[in-house]
C-alpha cells in the first residue's frame, strides 16, 4: 500500500445523471495510479475519490469527458482504522431523531464519526469499540434500531468517515432558521387561538419543534453530554406540554363546538408557508454541507406540506361551513408533535 499522503477530493459533475457517465469516469481514471477508492452520488451529481495523486491530475482526466466536472473540495485523509457499522433505523425521518442518536452515542468510547441517510433510514458509525455497545444505546430511543453490518474500515469506505468541517456560515444559517421558526411559532399560536383554529395551533407547535432542533444544535457546540441531554429534555417537556394543550383544544372544540375563521386560517397558513419556503431555500444552498443540513432540508420540505394542509383545511371550512376539517388537521399535526416529544424524552 502506498505510503504517500492520502487525499479525499469531491468533484461536482453536473452532467452525470446515469450509470453510463459513471462508467465513463471510471474508465477515464482507471489507468491512473494512486486512486484508492471512488464513489458516486448520481442524485447530487457528485464524484468522490480517495487518492495519493494531486487532485488537479484527476480533474485533467475528467474535463475532456464533457460532463462539466469541477473540483469542489480536497482535504487530507488519515489512515483507515477501526470499525464501520451500519444500523437500520426505520423510524428516523427528521433532524430531531438524528440529534437524539448523536446525543445517545456521544459518551460511547471510540465513536469517531456518524453519518445519516434519512431516505434509507440508516446510520453509519465509525468506531473502535464493539458495535453492540452502540446498539444498546440506540434501542431505548424507540426508533426500531438494528445492526445491519459491521466490519473493519477499508480503503473503499474510508471516505465516508470524513465529515465536512463546521463553519461560521453554517452557524449563522442555523441562527437565522431558529429565529424564523421561533417568530412564526409565537405568531401562529396567537393567531390560532384568535381564529379558533386547532390546525394553526398544532402547526405552530411544528414550528416550535423546528426551532428546538436548531436551538439544540447551536447549544450543543462545546457543551458536555450531560448538558446536551438536559437541554433536550427541557425542549421535550415544553413540546409535550404544548402538544397536550393542542390536543386538549381539539377535544374541547369537538365537544363544545367552534367556529374557525377560515380567512385567518388560510392567511396565516400562507404566511407560514412562505416562512418555511424561505427556510427551504436557505437550507438548499448548504444541503450538501453534511447529513444534518440535508436532513433539515427534508424536514422543511415536510413542513411546507403541513402548511399546505392547513390552507386546504381552511378552504374546506369556508366551503362546507364545518369545523371538522380544522379539527382533523389539528389532530394529525398534534399527534406528530406529541410523538416527537416522546422520543426526545427517552434520551438518556
């Protein structure tokens, strides 16, 4: 094996959208010495290589292919050591579960890095201790965790352990997202009570859940594991209380009746939709910065759908003159928030 310094390089390949272009790249680089591994992400149009040659030499081989290849980043990589374990986490579908896993595994000795794939509901860990130690920390979270595979880190998968470094720009973005969601939570819950809309009240709690996720991410920097868990529990208890309040409102209004103001529902729902769409645009610019940002992008996409549901419920209230559409959307969103609070409070 070469003793030359290893480098991980990421290339943007805008015109790589099918296996034929992937094979073109493989053939173009096949004769070059010093390339230890190659991986492809067709969805993001990216190609990653671990090599001992200068990155510019790889780029010179890629440019004649006419795929628009550009070097995005290049950094040194340490020797491949330890274990790589892949866990199936069926109920992991948003940043809150990702943060729960990070905090649960933080005190496990030998954990070097974690990466998350929300689409496949999988988490990959690079570590030095037994994989069972990690699994025992994941099981109490109630996310259905299971060990899929575990083995020594190889040259072929070592690049997965390299995570992009946090930057001041990412911190500023998280603060902006936190501010937007916090302001919208206050505005939406106030208008929700004024408009007698359980849908708006429950949707405001979704805003609170988002704000809690971003707030915990910022608070966690440089803090001890115990403080991180304590902060998560505080957010969880507050989220639980608010979710129960929303559920209580649904029951109360179902028994005693309500007259939700459809115009306010649709108006505030539209404002929330614009706010979440703005968050989506902001996150989209940095969704390749790491698993957390990509997860946040998916989470905000779901929020946009929830906002559309509130607007639709408001339209149905206006069309039918019935409060039931509002109660249904309030119940659905309230249950989702309640389940999220339950999972956070299971953190140890």
